[in-house]
C-alpha cells in the first residue's frame, strides 16, 4: 500500500471503530508501520474532520522529530514501542470499548470462556499492569503482556490489538469486546465455565491451521 492509501485507511478504520460502537469520542488511536517509522493518528482531532494529511509520521530514529501539522496521539509511546519491538506486526489499534474496559478496570484477564479467546494468540486475553496513560512505563507493561499474544487489556484504561493489517486489528478489537461482553453477561446468570488448558491447546492448534488457510 502506498502512503496516501495507508493514511486513508487509518482514517476509515477510525470511523469504523466509531460506527461499530467500540470507541468513544477521540479516545481511540491507530498506527501503521511505514518506511523507517510509523504513521499515527494525531492528538485530539475528531475522526469526522480528519484528513489524510493530518496523520502524523514519526521516524523510529526519534519520537520528537515527527512530521505533521498536529502532534501525534498522546499514546504515541506504546504504538511506537510495539511496532519497534515486534517486526511481525504492522498495525496497532487502541480503544476504550465499554465491556473490555470494564474487565480492565477490574484488572482481570478475559479467561477462556469461549473458543474465540484463542484468536488473541493464547489461552486468555491478558491484562497489562497499570501505569499512567502516555507513560513509557505503560508501554513497557503492554509489551510484556503482549508476549505470545496479539491483544491485551490495559488496566483501568482500555484495549490494544495488533495485526498485519488494519482490517485484522479492527476485527480483533470487535472480537475482544464481544468476548468481554459474553463473559460479563454470563456472570449475570451463573458462574461461567472456563475451558480447560487441554481443550484450549486443541483449539489453538485448530485456530493456527484456520489462520493459514487464507
Ligand atoms: Zn487510551
């Protein structure tokens, strides 16, 4: 994809997050690996008025030398650090979707109550330890939580998903929200039964195979 198309897709994905109800106001943000740096949503501009040229480029060589009219998202640190640390990932998506964030507020992992938990890469969706938003400590906590996973919750904050494409990162964010909603709803009517490690091993094997078919 060329640079303009990436910028356009970042904006359309922001708008889709809004349409899908997994984002509130300007709280979500998105980044995409490009050349020797990242393209990222600017700080505090509402998605309806966002133009391709408003997306900010930040070179891996220095966070301070960003190129754009507006400063990058206040969550630049973890977008930048994840894309730098994980060459297998090209996109990072962040939001404060209600149900997943509710579990993050309780500082809970999403357990294996449903086989779809496996699309996060493991036997749960882990919750990263708490640190102040925008801090490098938060960034380090997220990278630690993402070890072996494509997504994690952020304690008292929200959700991060990572993928090769924005479409996959968005689908994963929708699924994490569904999983959190299912777990919270199941808690209202009884005690959710969590799938065993052995069953999850089988599921993860199938998901791995499923993922390679495309
Ligand atoms: Zn946030």
